[in-house]
C-alpha cells in the first residue's frame, strides 16, 4: 500500500483509532502488520514509537468489534495474543 505525503498528514490529524481504521479501510480486504500501519500514519517520521499505542488501540477496537486481530492467519482473542499479529477490518460475508 503506497501512501503519499498528504495521506500521511491527514492521518496524523485523526485520533489513533480513526487513523488505524482509515489505513485498514484503504487496504480493503488485506490485513496489515502494526509496522505497516505505523509507517502509513507517520510516513517519514519515527514510527517505532507508535507500535505499542497501535497494539493498545487494536485491542480496544477488537473488543468493540471494529477490527480483527489475526495470528497465523486466524482471528485471535484480543485479550490473549502474543507475538507477530496482523490487523484487518471485520468481514461481512
């Protein structure tokens, strides 16, 4: 997913939850890793500091049913997951 400078700037003005959901909406049905989302939000800036806040927001958003946390391609319990994870929007099949 390629983000241009104006996309990144617009995302910075949103709350972190809204920025995460915005990046995922642009990705469509694809899942994204936390570093991919952090790069999209803070393109060119130091994105490493966003990784922990993204995880916290992802847990809250998953508990609210607004996104899904995936581990090894399967939905994970937002209250009990470790290691590498990806985020995606809920599917409405």
